[in-house]
C-alpha cells in the first residue's frame, strides 16, 4: 500500500504541517499504543474531523515501515457485501506470507473468500465447502493468517457502517487477539451512530482516541501554515481570515482544507493584479462550496429517505437552529416520521443536535444542501418558513432571518421592512455596529429611491458611532448623488456623513467640505440640525481650516442653540462645543463640559455624552491637564457601560494609551498599543493614534529605531482628522532620531510639514510636542532666525490658552534659544523651570528631557565636574524604562570623555560577550545593518563595527551571518 513520508524519529511528534494541526497528542497516543504490542485502538471523530489523516500520518512513520499494513473501509450502502472491508484489506497483502504447506490448512478458508490469495493459501479443509462451516472457520483462519505475518496493523475505517458478518469477525479477533496484530478502527462520533462493541482482549492494550474539531486557535495555526506558502496573503488579514475559515468550516480540518485549496486556486488564477488588499479574504468568500465538501455531503445524504431529505431542505432554508417541530412543520412531515428522519440525519452527520434544536455542522454543508434545492421550491419554502417564524411565539421575532427569508421568497418589500426594523431595534439598544450593518444592507438592496433616502439618513446617523467602512460611505454617497433627497434630508445626511468621514474613513477637508455643503440646506429647513452641523464644523484639526473659521461656526451655532429642543441633538451639540473649546485651550471649555453631566434619556443621548467625555480626555491630555483627562475618561467608561459602540470603545482605548504614555506608565504599553492598532485598523484615526504610541514605545522603550520610524511615519500617513497630537508627536520623535544621528537638516525636514500646518491653521496650542525639537533642528542647521520667529508666534498664539503643556514647551524653547545665543546661565534657569513645570504636569519623560538639556549645558560649562547631573538623568530614564534615552545620555558622557566604571573595577569577560556585545549580537541576529544598530543603541557606526568584529572573534564566526545568541 502507498505510504506517506513521516520524518520524525521514533517517539517524536512530527512538527505541525497544514492539515495536521492540533493532533500531536492524539498521534503520540496512537504511536505509543502501536509500539507497545498487540492492541485494539478505536479512533473516534465526526466526518471530516481527520481520523483517517491521523492514522495516515502515524503509520507513515519510519518505525512502521517494515510492518505489514492492511487497510479496508466499510462500505456505505443499503446492501453492503458481507466482510467487504476485511477482504479488501487482506487482498492488499504485498507478499506471500510463507510456503503454503507450512501454514495450517484452516488458513485455506481465507482463499475461499479472498480470491487474490487463493494461490498463496493451503488447501482448505473439505468441510469448508459447506457455507455454514466456512462461516464458522473464517475468524480462526483470519486470525491464524494474521498471526503468521509478524508485526501487522489492520485498519478498518468507518466501522460504524460494518455489516453483521464483519462485526462477528471482529468480535472473535478481539476475543483472542493474534500475536503481533494491532487492530485500528475508525468510527463516526455522531450521536446515534452504532458504537463498536468488543471484548477486552487478554494481555493486550485497548485505547480510545477522540479526534475533535479544531478550536479557533488551531484553525488560525492551520491558516498561518497555509498562508506561509501563499505570498498574496497579507499578515494583517490573517486573524480575520482564520476567523472566517473557522466559521465556514466549523473547525473541521477536511472542510477547512478544501476551502483554502479552492481559495488558493482562485488567487493563482487571479494573478498579481487581483482583488486588492484583502485578496485572500475575498477568495475565501468567493470560493463557494468546495467540490470535496459538496461530494462528501452528497455521500452522507445518499441513503436518506424522502422524509429525511425534506427535513434537510427545511434546515437549509431556515439557516438557524430549530426544534424538530418547526422543521417538521416546514417540511410538511408528520411528527413520528419527522422524529425518525431527524435521527437518520444526525446519525449520518448531515445535521447536528444543539440541545433541543438541530442545525448544520457548518455553513458549507448548509450551502451544499441549499444548492440542491430547485429555485421555485426554495422560494416556496422560504415564504412558508417566514410565516412559521412569525407565529412561532417563542421569543422576539427574528427580524433578520425574516428579512432573508422574505427576500429569498421574492417578497422584497417585506424583507426590507424587517431589516430596517431590526436595525432600528439595534440602534435603540446601543448596538450601533449591528444597526450600521443592517441599515447598509437595506440601502444597497432597496430598489426604491424614497426608501433608500429614508434609510440612508438613519445609516449616516448611526454609522458615526460604529465602525463605518468604505461600503457605508459608498452607500450614502450613492443616495446623495443619484436619489435627489429633499433638502432637509440631504442636509442631515451630509452632516452625519461628515462626522463619519472625519472620525473614520476620509480626511479632515473632505469632512469639513461635506458639512459646509450641508449647512445651507439645514438652515432653510431645520434650524435644530443646522445648529448640530455648525457644532461639527466648529471642531478644529491641524489638517483642516484655520482655527478662526472653526470659531466662526462655533459662534454661529451658539446663536441657534436655543432653538434646539431634541435631547439627542442637544447632547450632540454640547459634546461638540466642549470638544471644540478644549482642543484650542479655550478656558470656557470647563464650563461647557458641565453640560454633559446631566442624565441621559436614551442610549443615543448617553453615547453622545460618552463621546464628549472621551474627546475631552484626549484634548485635556494634550493640553497638559492629565488629572482632569483621567477623570473625563472615567466618566466616558461609565457612560459606555450599557452600549456597544466600537468607535467609542476604540476612542477610550487610545485615550488610555496616550495618558499612559504621557504619565510614564510604560509596562506593557507597547503590546497594548500593538493590540489596539490591529483591533481598530478599519478606523484610521484610532489606528493612527495607537500606532503612534507603538512607535514611541518602539523608540524609547525597545530602542528599535527602524521599527519606530516605520510606525511614526505610518501613523502620520494614516491620520484623517488629527486634532493636534499625532502629526506633531510623530514629527518630533522622527526629528529627535535624526538629531541624535547628527542629521539636523533631515530633522528640519521631519518637522517642516507639521510646522507649516500649524502656521496655516494658527493652531499654536498644538505646537508643544514639536516646537522644542524644531528649535534644536533649526538652530543646528543654521536657521536660528526662523526658530526665533516660530517661538514668538507660539508665545502670541498660545498666550490666552489654558494649556500648561504649551507654557512648559514655550519655556523649553526659550531655554534652547538662550543656549543657542551663548547665554548658558539664562538657559540653565529656564531649563530648571521647564523641568519643574513638566514634573508638576506628571510628564516624567518631558521633565527628564529638560534635566538632560540642563546637564548638557553644565557639561559644556564645567566638564567632568558636572557629570553627576547627567548620571542622575540616566537613572530617571532607567526607572522609566527609556532604553534609547539612557543610551543617548551615555553617549553624551562619552563625548565629554567621562566613562562610568564599575566600583570594583572593569569586568573582564574573556571569551564571553559583554552586555553591550550581547545587545549588538541580538540586533545582528535580527538581520539589522550596522547603521540601524548604531541608531538603536545610540553609538557611532565605527563603534558598532568594532563590537561586531570582537563578537565574531569570540564566537569564531567566519561571517556576521554565523553570529549567534549564546
């Protein structure tokens, strides 16, 4: 028989390969049982779980290469031939077991039932001519033959389908197991399936191994192994791809493998130009029902009676777990035959019992069943199913299912009505993600313009509180462009679309232009909504209009506030007004925030309050009001306790990240930022802010400069409506990397774009993150005069703002200019003040930077006598976990010929790597170039070259590729 390669040595478990994930323990047990001596092993698992694959993989091992391996499968038919599985297995004997005259004559009976062996067996006893005598002698003949073969594995698959003669033979074999025989049987674990009964053989091992479907984590491992050989799969889509494969396959390896095989063929046929960023996801969705799955499903259904097939049709049309009574009514099957039909469906693994209800094992089976139902019959069944569900009366009406059933029956209007009502209910309970998804479906599927307009207004209103992807924006824009909504609805839809664009999918100017187009329509038809539109236009952005234009809309909206009576509209306006004021440091913001304290009368009103508190937390944190920001965030979290808004939940998470960053609470922060980046990748500004924190921690905590620069740049590119933190922080950190590497010109380039935005918008309160490092870069590249002008504009533009961070940053800028002007005493006094300002704001990294700058000034003035100040800053950075900053300070000391030595003298490391050499070796092993290593460890490239040479010498490495971590 054909054997597969199985390269693991004896007793070891083969590394996981696609299709054999999560089976290591079962393989170990099966291998151990076979190697221990004569045994009976039962491998149980439902169809598609991989019982045959498990046996294949184990028997392909090198330790079984010399054994006799026989394999047969019990036929699945109404009238199987007796003993077919056993006779087909014995017919595979690859060689003559021995001279016929040396074997007992009883083995000749085997030749009578296995013609392929007739010429290899001795003559049977004469009495074997009698069928009854032959039947009685056959078990002993088979046992004797198998005993003569030495180490032998007899595999009988699907033994739950075995005929009575086969079961009788197995009973006799297990009662007196032949020496050297290992009997392995596989059987279906479906409820109601016959279970093999046998006597426990004396002095032989019995083992039962259960093979279960994959859990989601195992499916993801399988998908990742598959994707390793498929270059079209993007790493970031793997979690979603794995979840989709698990959902469609039910965790059954056979179905998952068939699905991905078909998806791989689609990807190959599609070529490189393909289906875009999510090609693999699209291919899995487009794969339909794989041929292997469809054929396997057809085999399991082949022997179902008519009543049973009608039950299967009913389950396929319903597409939801349902009790027998509902399936029977839909299938028009009387109760007693229905019970028998359901039993047959479960026994043959066509349906699965979930408590008192029945459903398909996975969606692919359901699709395979639906494909076999003629269209007119499917439509009739769908309409009948909808009416049955309407009057079921066992809980809330399943509106989404009704919508699908009415649509399948051709009753489009009824289906859309159910869809919209379901979305209305979801929105009313705060489940905005579900509401947005259902409203989008309704807009896309509605053939009537007036219906699309009404639903688009609801969709745009709800989508701003959910994850609104490109499909949502496309659906709303189509309605605006093609359906000619009346002015009041057109203005309202544009208003809500502007919020979606601002928060999630578009850009600042797109959003602002959309709301500007909405206001004229709204002023003429709906002053309440016009006031909301003006409140939206009032929220400033470093990527948007000049700040004064936003203030103009804020003042105009204020005059309309008295006309607003709707509680939800008042909540939205109050949240936007407080946010707009706080973002520019307007002292009126604190009073405006009090308007959000009132009790909410609805889920939507509460969501707007929570949105306001979260926005205030972000804005207050950037201004330097960390304590108040944390208080705002606590209120937001309390307000979100009873609602489900992915956007607001993400906004809370990013606020936590930023507050933790500013407060120096960095333990686990990089991992949290990475998790949030991946979780909210569909919402650009949330992704950008989380990616910014991930980049900052990559730089300061991990000292990984290349990764940090990638994240910082990507965060700046991703931000759509930055309110003054993402672009400035990204530019500032990138400039610091260039300055430390001695590239002031490139540092100037890094900050120039964001400085231009600040000058254009006059949003000087946002300059606190970037202006101090910009002053250093401009002075270092010979543009000190421009630095002075910027600092003067910063002072004037932030003078009236309640922005402690801006005041601290202004003091730092003035200190740097004093240092640049040769006034070190003034610089020292200003830097001392700066450090104290940052410390009072609970911004330890900023305070340490000021102390570092002061230490640098003192070193220039007093040399080694001033070293202690910088060494104290090193300890502060160490306490923070700021690895990159520690290395920078140590380099500063080395530039002044100050070397810190161990109190007991310099350690000699001999052939061992020093701590610094270990750091360099770690980065070399990661494939990093000397220049990248130098940036990460704040060393010169020449120093890194010396370290690499010493490492190679100590490790006797012929090249840097031979360097290892010891």
